[in-house]
C-alpha cells in the first residue's frame, strides 16, 4: 500500500496507533470534505500481520462516513 505524502501531516506519531513518516500503515486524523474530521486506520496487508489484504477503516465522531468521504479517503491509499 502506498500512502499519499499529503497524509504525513495528519499521521498519529505517538501512542498505540503511532507510526513513523513513510510507514505503509498507521492512524490518521484528517479534515474531511463534508465538514467532519475523519479518523483512519490503515494496514498494508503483509505477512507480518498475517493479513493477506490491504485494509483502511474510516470513522467520524458522530455518524457513519458518507460515500463522498469514503471516496475521498480511497484516493489517498
């Protein structure tokens, strides 16, 4: 999985979901296109985690993400 470099400003760098610049996994909190902050967890799906597929989870504080927000996130990963 290649993560768009524009996401680096929104990467969580500390705590249990923290990761380093350039990692192909991590947690992010970005402003979404519909006025909500989007919380994202991404994993590359490599053998290290024993998960054979890439995965991106998206959530907001108050509701399920809208389709427009999901498409917005898809473009980053």
